[in-house]
């Protein structure tokens, strides 16, 4: 019932009674209620139609105020209902009474309230245009905010100095030692060419011969 005009219900009921039930009177009391004061309240058919029209008008206003409503459809149907009710009130003799006049007035209020709600919603939803900034005025420079003071951290204990031992003397590898030994053995030994030490000869003695 998004686009259905609710005020069409009491107007349709009035038309049904006026055309199909000509013997029914709108002014005869249908219900009699006794109030606390002792007075009897007589409720007629016209009173019930007007009360229903007021309640349905309240629902129409709530329906038009909700977000996402079909404004164009609601306004168009409300205008059609008001125009038809006003034409019947003026042209047909069965509708020329106060009851139908008040129902037509409720249809007019429904149409005007929908227009007012739509205008109000446009004024609220429309974003405000930004103010132009003149070239003569310098742009405001934002001053940097001072950072909050931070408490200094406690000093850390200095580590004890690490004493590195002196490097040991390099040990020659086993291969170099073996090569040096082989070279010493393969080297030729010098021979002594002394005639005194040749084999088969005796060394001269220091004593003179006789």
C-alpha cells in the first residue's frame, strides 16, 4: 500500500451507501454509549466515517514522512482523490452535506501535507554549498601540535669488556714438514777429493824415514 491513498476508503464507503443503500441514513444513531457522567453518547454513521478519515489521514502523513517513499505516486493519487470528492460534493445532491464536505477537506489536507513534507525533506537533505575562498585572504596555516613530553629511559649498564686471547703461533702443516724432509734426503752430499783419504793409500806419517 505504498501508493494507495487511504482516504479513498471512507469516500468509497460513502459512495456505496449513497448509491446502493438509499434507505440508510447518515444521521441515525447506530451506537449509544453511556459515559461516566450519565450522558448517553449517540454515534452516527457520519461520525464513524469522519473518525475513520482522521485516523487514515494520520497514517497517510506517517507514510509520506518515511524515507524512500514514492512521493510522485502518492501526491498524484491524493490529488485525484481530492478532485473527485470535490466534484461529487458540488455536482451530486446526495453528497451536498457537512459529512462529505469534511471528508473532502481531509483529502485536501492529505495532498497539502505531502507537498509540505517533500519540500521539507529537500531542504534537509540538500548539502550546504561550500563557501568560496577569496584569493586576497591567505590560507590558514595549521600550527603543528607539540608532541607530548616523553620521560627519558633509564641508562643501561655497560657490558664488561671482553678480553680476546693473543693468537697462537701458526703451526706448519704436516705436508710442508714431510716435503722439507724429502728434499733434505734427496739433496746430493758433497764428496771430499783428498788424496790422503782415497782407498788403498795410507796416510803419511809425521815421523821422518831413516
